[in-house]
């Protein structure tokens, strides 16, 4: 695998058709040939910073950016090891991870300079701005020649970390899988046929990346894109919906928040269809045309007539839209499915080398993460247990095995009679009330859809008797009292023991900067409980 990826990096220099698009003041387009040039320049500068023999370990920290991607790819190509540190951590936490990983140097976004003072390492900065490089600007380093070969690429090429939703980030050692053995001609022919008859072989494919590069999955998709000649669009959570509309990607992996926000806009557009189109839309659903494959001529015909304005909401192309990382509102999945778009749900863990389960065109059921791709069983307490050979794990100590060799995921779920896997929630997040009833916070939060779409609600219990919500509602939209009314309006949709009876109003939303969200925009529930544990709670029905 590492030789295949190195070959893909070498081919970049001859490719002027594919590109990387990002924002830096305005829209910037870099061809892959230009990307190859920037990678080689970064390799030369990194070589200058290498001070001793042995593995050169480079800490990388910052939001998703073109520069971050270049540095990560340069480390792989040069045979250096990168350490991708989550950018939402505090200065002491960053220092601890870099020290534990044995980083020799750290490269960071200039915006994070204040947090790096405690690392004790020499820091070099990118995205500094201005025309004259500062003394610690990475771009100001005069590079030296460095020979890159496939043999130099490290098997253990990077160190990453889990998202930290459990309270502690876990180290994940990233290694290239062994080189694939040659397959028989029939197997290769079948694989090639499937590829050529799928959207993956199209020349206009475009991957959309806006989640942090410190997250392992995002970098994995970049590697996939480079090997399959898929153009890349880089964005950020603040403007991703706008870029989605403008750049029209057809491949995206996102947290539920984005899909939930888009679903609200789709519903608004559907409500604006005129009487004739409403009638055609009902026929479209009755005949099940939305369930046909994307390239089906009947689906395309109806789609052009019904959804010209709807498609503008998500860019118009959605061949492979995937969600994961957290539970998604089934209403969101249904909204997309009604207009002919399947949002595929994936389930895996950063500590594991393979995805556990993934829905697909063939195995699709709303609310399910598809059929497991590894052996799965459900424990007596509802925990999902998976079986992956210990030899496949780069960091076996990062997971817990039971006596039968199954790995404890910490997630609760169930399998239906057809073998589809459903995720119920995190084992650590389940609230067990003093009457013995269980409450899944994520499920309650989906009822308050408007808050969940903005990552502005965390359901918990501070006394083990009553359900409380820590939430934010903007002052310009009514603040505390508007929040109280909204919670009261949602409660009738919940069973009695799940009703939110108390709430704590926070003046500011949950963000990565204040440590209440992870880099993948998941709630850091333990930290939220700690921060608001002493807050004065108010009654929803006051």
C-alpha cells in the first residue's frame, strides 16, 4: 500500500487536470502539479529541521488548510513521521501529547501560537500572512535537497488521536497495510468492472473536506482521492454550506450537524413547490422513484422537473454522502431520501484498522449503519462487540478485549432480524435514573432539532432524577426565554421519563475554542457536566 501511495504522490507532478480548491481571502485553485511542487518544497524545508539520525517526528497542529495537507503529505513522501494533534486541546494537553509522541519539532497555524508556548519545542508557523516572513515562519526556511524513495516511506508513518469524547484522547498509531497479494485474473476483472460501472470512475468526481485534518478519517479520504484522481475541495465548518453550494462536490463525509441543517433547507424548498409539482412529488414517492439508483433515466427526469431549486441546497450532486461520528436524526435521513439522496451511515472507531459497518446502495435502511463488515455480537448489556485480529491493530493497548477475543466498543446497539446494525448511543453517556429507567441523551437531543443542528444542546442529569439540558439560544432570537419555550414545545414528543424539566442557559455556544466540542464537533459531555455542574438550574415549565 505504501508503494502505491508513493507512486500516486510521484504522479501528481504530471497532473494539471485535477486540483485542490480552497479559500484564502478569495477562491484559490491549485493543480495537482502545483501541489506536487509545494510538497517537494516542504520536504526540503523539513529536511533542514532534521537534526539527528533516526526517525524524524513532526508535530502538526491547526485547522484544516491547504498548508496542513501539504505538510502531512510531505512527511509521508520524505519518510518522516507526523503527529496530528487535535487543535481544540489546551496548551498543556498539546505539550503532553507532543512529548509522549517524541516530536522533534512542531509546525502550527499562526493562530495557535499562544497555546504552544508550553510545549518546550521549537515551533514553526504557517499561514502567517504578510509579505515578509517572520523569523519563525516555515515558508521562510531555505530548503535543501532530499531524496524521496518508496523504500524510505515509513510503515508506521503517523500518530493520531481519538476525538476525546470519553474525556481522554487516545493515541492511535497509523501504519500502512501490507502490500496486497496478486489476485487471480477473474477477481481483478470483476473488481475493474465494478469500478468502471460506478461513479468512482468518473472524471468529474470531487471530494469535500471541512472537518479537521487531525481526524484520521479526513486524511484517509485525501489519500483515497489522490490514488483515484479525485479533485479536492477544502473548507471549514464556518462556511462549508456555502462552499458546498458553490463547488458542487459529489463525495463528502460529514458529521450529522451539516446534514441536519441542509435537511431543514430542503424541507423549506419542498414546501414552496406549486400545486402541480406537489401532485407530481406525491406520485414520485408513491412509485418509489426516489429509491432508484442515481443514474436511472426515470429518476433523472423527475428530478429535473421537481428538484431544480432543492438541489441547489446541497450543490446538486450527492453520489456518496456519508455521515458518522454521532447519531443523526432519522427525520434528516428521510428528508434526503424523499428527494432521491441516500445518506450512508458509517460506523467505526479510530482505534480500529477497518470500518465496522457501513450502509451502501445494496444494504440501505434508514437509521441503520448497514450490515457489519467484521464479526459483531451484542453483549448482555447491549454493548456492541467486534472481532478483529489483534495482529491487525497498530495499538492493541488502545482497546479492550474480552476472553473470546471480541473488542469492547463502548457503544450500545442492536441487530435486526435481517442483520442490519443500529447504534443506540454511547455506553458512558447513558443516563440511568434512580427509578432504573435509561435515557439516551443523543436520542433526546434529536427532538430539539433546531438546537442540535447548531450543536447548542447537551442533555444530561445532575441529580439522577430529572433530565436537564445545557443549551444556548442567541440573545437576538430571544435568549433564555425563547429557549425555555422551545424546550417546553418539544417535551410532548418525549416519553415521560425523557422529558427535559430543567435547563441551564449558557451565554455562549459550545465551541472547540472553549473546549466544549471536539474537533469533529462532538459534545465533550464530561467537560460540559463539569463546567455547568454548579450552575443554577431553571425549570422549563416556569
